[in-house]
């Protein structure tokens, strides 16, 4: 696939994300349901944005597969050369609480790799974009991941579980500061612009939460793997990774400190 094709896909994703924003923002008190197995809430806005994106993107690229948090999975995507991977509203809890910390996260996967990605935070006015081999950008300006290698001077984005002693070899938790943001896609983008130094998730992580952000980070010079250091691939039959460790230069410092046997 040529770079111009990546650019065309990116333009399609960006236009779709901008079309999604007013749909999400028009809801004031959306109806909310709890997903099975404690998977979190879903609301009317999630479903409305998902429906619009599937119609719009599917019409533009009918041969592409479709993987979305809010659409029942179908095996047809596995036979497609390229697939959309979409989180209509990443950070639904933040959205429902009235926070601005939620995003539209859209990506294209080809043979396991992400080739085009955008993450739009409408209420913050932030648009992160990347194409494979084309660099990463925030509102059109190039961005670069952090070169910090000293854990004592670094900040890691993650839940409290990420800093529990049982996750680290010998129980030795590195002296990083911890911060948190609701939307996983935004966490990866914040690493890409060097506002934070690393990110760690422990539990299995859905592809739609990380697909777009991972390309944006790696195109900004960062690294993203699962929490045991394995390469991330996308559009898998079971679309999950074994957690995520991501960052700029700090990724290579933290990875050997994690306990590979941790549950």
C-alpha cells in the first residue's frame, strides 16, 4: 500500500471523526446501559456515533472490514485485506460525567499493522493524526515522544494496579509518578507529544482502545508492546492484547523491571 493511499485513508478518518463530534455533543442526558461481565457503560451517544461511522466509512471503503467496540463482531473482517478499528467514544465514563477527556478513535489496519489513525478530542480541540511512515502530528504540527530515561523524573499514566508491587520484579516498584486519564487512546497520544513518559495497562486491552494511539505514538518515535514486551498486532480473531506498556525512551527502561510471571 502506497503512502498516498495511507493519506487518503487518513483524510477519510479525520472527516468522519469531525462528523462524529456534533453527534456526541448534542446529547445532554443520554440513556445508559451496563455491558455484560462488568465491561463498563454504553450510552445512546456511543451507539449513534457508531452507526454513523459504520455507514459513512463503509460506504467509502466497502471492501474494508469493521471492528468497533459498539458493533457485534463478525468474522468477515478477518478475510479483509484492510479493516477499520474504531472506538466511537473512548472514555465513555468521562463523557457521561461531563468531562472533556473523551475521544473519537479511528484507525485502519492492514495485515496486522495500523496504517492510518486519528484521535479527536472535540471538547479539548485536539486532533492527533499519523500514517505509517509519515510521522505523527497534533493539530497539524509534528510531535515527538519523550526522551526521559530516569524513572525518578518520569510520570507514568496508568491505574493504581499498574503500581502494585506484584507487577514488578522483586516487588520493586520504580520511583515514577503516576497520573491517570480516562481515554486509553488519549493516554497514548499524550505520550506521543511528550507530556508524559510512559503508560501501563495490566488487564487485557481491547484493540479499539489502542489501535489509533499506538500508531500515533510509534510514528512520534515511541514504542508500544504488550506488558511482556511482545509486538502488538491488530485485527486478530480475539481483538485483545495482554495489557500494554508504551512510552518514549522510558519503555526500554521499564520493560525489564516488570515481572513477566505476574498474573
